[in-house]
C-alpha cells in the first residue's frame, strides 16, 4: 500500500485565516501533510499510483481544537454528582466514551482542564499509546483550589503558598501537561459570584512550579480582581473572564496573554438550566452573568486580545463534541467573522494549548487532522453539526456518535 494519499478538496479552509482555496488538495504522507495547495500543482508531487480521496465538491477544514474540556464528566445538572458514587473504573470508562464522542463530533484535540484522581492523565497516556480511540489531549490532573473553593469536589484543596506549591508538584509528578489554578468562584459555586479565592501569592507559587518544569498554566477566573491576581502572578492564560475590565485586558494585550472565553457554558445554563434541573441559584447567576460576559468578550475582540476557542464541555448541558458549534456562533455574535471564529478554534487554540508545531492548520509538516463538510461553514456554522467525514492522522474515523 502507498504511504501517500492525495485529498482533493472543493474548498480548503486551512485554519490560518486567509481566503479559502478553491480546487485545492492535501498530499498526505502517513499521518502528516506533505504538501498543500492547488490540486493540479499538488497532484504533481504525488508519486505514481497514489490513491485519491475525492472531495471535489466538499469543504475541508482543520479538526477543531477545544481548549477547555472536562472529559471525565458528563454534562448533567449535577455534573459532580458522580463523586463518592462512581468508582474510578466507571469514571475512566466515561472519559473513554467522551473522548470518542468528542472526536466523532469533529474535535480532534482538546485540553482537559480538570479531571478526578488524575484519570484524565491516565486517559492521555492510553490515547498516546494507541490503546484507546478518541481525540488527542493534554491533561491538567486535579484543579488547584482553596479549601471549599470552586471545583473542590474534583480538585486538590490547598491553602497558603506552600500547600499550593506542593499541589502543583503533585500534578506534575502525576504527569500533568498543564496546571489549572482556580482564582475565583464560579456560577456553579455557592457564594458571591466570581469572588476571589486563591490569592496572588498562592497562584504565583503554582505558576513558579509549573514553569520550572516547562509546563503552562491557566486559571478559572470570573471577576476582574481575580483575573488581575492571576496576571500579576504570571499566569499564561485566562479562562472565562466573565467580568474582566480594561486594566486586565490592557495587561493581557501588552504581555500577549491569551483568553479562552467559554461563552457557551453559562449561556446554555441560563437558557435551559431551570427546566433541566439546575439549582435556582446557579440559573440566576448565569442569567445575570451572560450579558456582562458577552460585553467582556466584545472588549477583548476590540482590543485585539489573542482568543482561543473553548467550551467547558462536561459542565451542565455542554455536550462533548457538540458544544463548540454554539461557542462559534456566540463568538460571531460578539464581533468575530465566521473565519475568525474558525481560526480561533484551530490555529489560535493550537497556539494557546501549545501544539501549534503539529496541529491547528493544514500545511506541510502538520498532522493530517481534518474535517469534510457538505456545506460552507463560512456561510453557516451549523455545517459543523452535519460533518461528512472526520480524519485523524490521515485516517478516516469510523464514527459511532454525532452522525
């Protein structure tokens, strides 16, 4: 069998944000892209007898990269209800299923930002070894939170810089590829909305440990005060940023700190939470927050902040492999063009999570992770809800979910 494959594309959206290329092609060598460009020119580079995948009337995009996921959690109203109820074996099985659901939905790579008992890290190892099927992933292990802080049921509770430093070291020892730090409360946490939790000094201790080991850091943070605590502590990325202010955004712009807004997570809780069993307090919080959240996103867009796409899949009603469509649409509502939204979910997400050397765009040297669509997603982002084919590492995915 030939190690080469020629993929003919009716329209190629390569993820870099430029104009789509008509009558294009990708030349694959094994799992990677060897050449990309106009079909006639790229075909000349293919060895004689190279098989052709003919999608001459279809739209081809990079696989989606979701920068904020919780793969060991199912998107139910009581999304941490499994703690103390389910065995680690059952939780690991749930994670395996969700990795496959995610891939089948067109998301070829994720950054998992909070597992339980380091199960997300073990799933990454199994996936990397080819023992289970699903999207590729980075894994943070247990979220670092104060005692009783946001996410405490599935996180590592700690207080004071010394304990936080030890907690970060524990995640690194377990094999975490990114460290997740909780700077504030959240909409699903009892108490004041987005109140600061871990202090600047505590966050700095975790950041220092991560950076010593060459690991990136990111923070759950809603309030402007919490965001600024994390920024002063040296954080590498801001998640949510629901009530962010100009001072924080100007700092992020100056220091090129990226933003993963996760607009869809509170939006969907506000829309369907009451009828689907979410607590009254959580519904009221999300309803009061979504307008300010969108305003924060619009300010970030206007200031040119680097923005990546993340969904918070696994939190209530944010479905694995599906929630990103709503996120893309909300990004467009907030000022992005459809092309900017797609670029945020491909090139920008790859850069933010640290895999841009191998993923995020369809160009030579990158992994051949791509989607085949019947409808132009630049005209209708719902095209991602009806994907014709998913390819991962040059191989067509046999899809079980989201078909």
